[in-house]
């Protein structure tokens, strides 16, 4: 049976591109909208090389409601939306709060506004473990307290969750699945798509792989005096392909009306906490490549430790993060090597 068309906003981005691959592998026709503010058109070639299929692509901004209206009329029959489009750099959001609130919230509002007139059945929203702040207890469940956001970026995720809840509670005739990602890392095993950070990476894995490649002199480990077994911070690093697969399940769940709830929230993590130093060791043993690093002071605003209790997603979605951290590290390295091969980095 022919599957319904899915609109993927931010579909040429890091998580979006991996999700488009999994959607196409599952038989869903996809239309991507992306303004290419943090990605490139070349990503479409990578998706095509993996799946043998080029997704439909519209270069436009989701804050432009007329562009979205045109998209719905040009591509009829969209039944599901996955909304990845957002600005995501925490530090930049502190410098440019208006840009972050405008981009992330107007994108969501426009999409929600157009769902009912276009008969869209559901929207998957990319939220983040950032909503839990520094948790009182680990692992965190979906019921763990939401802490006051420490950045405009984090606040956009909290406000977005509230907007979706209010719209659904007002009687909107569609469903929503809110997915709270922990730390997405790695790349597609084909090394055809992966993360493309802009400038000097702020996140651990791209900085680590660039250091291993010799692009950066050494990786700074931000603090070894935390209350953790080796003193470095702990996170839940989740493989991006595992993460992408959860979106396909979430879409299917909404389109096939498998849930009685109109709005559902899931943590997407592995359930394992890994420290920065453990991650460096795992990368080195999985790839055989050394990562020069030194301990420096703490980074302002860092959370000491956070990892997921993913049982709700495991049970209800029938989804688990199955990849090993070793395989994930190998995929991140293969992607970095591919970028070098292509002369990109
Ligand atoms: P990304 O920057 O790689 O992808 C986002 C894509 O959206 C980019 O291709 C960008 O060009 C596009 N975009 C941004 N604003 C747009 C707009 N107004 N109109 C059209 N396109 C627009 O980021 P990502 O890591 O793939 O993250 C995807 C989503 O997941 C984001 O909402 C992000 O906040 C969320 N998230 C990411 C992480 C993470 O660590 N990567 C963690 C938790 C949540
Ligand atoms: C991971 C660990 C650093 C760089 C951010 C956002 C969060 C979410 C995911 C979107 C930390 C340490 C890092 C380096 C280091 N994004 N580190 N040296 O901070 O967990 O979360 O991305 O929603 O909202 O805040 O991810 O990759 O920056 O850091 O030691 O050069 O690596 O201190 O412990 P983080 P990260």
C-alpha cells in the first residue's frame, strides 16, 4: 500500500537527513523544506546515494507562512510533519535571543496553524534533554521535573512543548509526539551523511573527530572535578541512526492512530551515562586513533550529569537504541575521514 507523504522541516540538517533516509527506507514519500541556514544542498546527493531516491526539496524558510502554504498546495496529501527546523547553538542563543525565539517559535506556530486546513494528522517535535536542566536524580524519566531554562535556546524547547500542549488541548484535530533527544552523535554507517558543524565546533564529538584528524591541536576536557567517578561530565550519547528510526515509529503511530493519547512525550536515549574521558577512551580503542587532550576548567552552564530512562519509548514505541558506542564512534570517524577525502575539512 502506498504510504502517506511526510513533510520534514530541516530535513537537510544532521538529524533530519538521517531521518529522511529511514523514512524513505520505510516507504514514505518525503518532502523536505530547509532554508539551508545550517546545511547544504549536497546532503540530498548523500540521501540519494544511500536510498536510491531523491526526496522532494523546497528551499524556503518555515517562518514564511506563504512559502509553507505554497508547499502544501504544490505537494498535496501531506499527512505527517516532522519538525527539525530550528536554530540550535546554545551559546549563540544567549547572544541573539530574538533570532532564536523568532526562528524556533514562528516555525512551530506556522506549522501548527496550517495543519488543520491541510488535514495533517500529526506532528513530531524535536525537543531536548535540556528541558530537565541539572536533574535531581538520574536516569531521568518523562515525569522528571522541568527546570528553568538556562538559555534562550533551551527556553524555545520548553515553550514549544507548552505551545503544542495548549494547541492540542484547545481541541485541534491532530496528534503530536514530542521526542526529547539526549546527545545525538555519530553518522550514517555509509559515511554519506553526517554532522556538518559550522566553524569551530562547540559540541564534543565534532571537536573530538576534528582533533583526531589534526584540524584542531587538542581537545579541551571541560573539568575533571565534578561529582562523577572520573570527575568529567556524564551524558547519554545516542546514535543518530537509532534516533532517526524512532521518528519513523512515531510518525507511523500517529498516522495509524495507534495511541489513545493525542499528545505523547518520549525520552530518546540509551539509558547509559558516559563520561567525557570514557568517550575519548572508547573513540581511541574503537578507531585506533589517538585524541590529544588536556583537562581545562569547567565550561560555564554545563550540566554535571544527565542520562535517560528510555523505558517508556522501549515499551510503548517498541524502540531501543541498539548501536554500541564503539560502532557509533567508528561511524563518526568514518564521516570525518569522508569530509577530508572530499576536501571539505
Ligand atoms: P541542524 O542545524 O543540523 O538541522 C536543522 C536544519 O533546519 C538545518 O538544515 C537548517 O538549515 C534548517 N533550518 C533552521 N531554521 C529553519 C527555518 N526557519 N526554515 C527552514 N529550515 C530551517 O540541527 P540538528 O542537530 O539536526 O537538530 C534538529 C532538531 O533537533 C533541532 O530542532 C534541534 O534543536 C533538535 N535537537 C538537536 C540536538 C543535537 O544535539 N543535535 C539535541 C536535541 C534536540
Ligand atoms: C558534551 C560534554 C562538555 C566540548 C548540548 C546542548 C543541549 C543539546 C545537546 C540540543 C559536556 C564536554 C564538550 C569540548 C568537552 N542540544 N565537552 N570539550 O553540552 O551536553 O549539550 O548539545 O538540544 O541542549 O546544550 O553537549 O557536546 O557540547 O558537550 O569537554 O570541546 O562534552 O563539557 O560535558 P551538551 P556537548
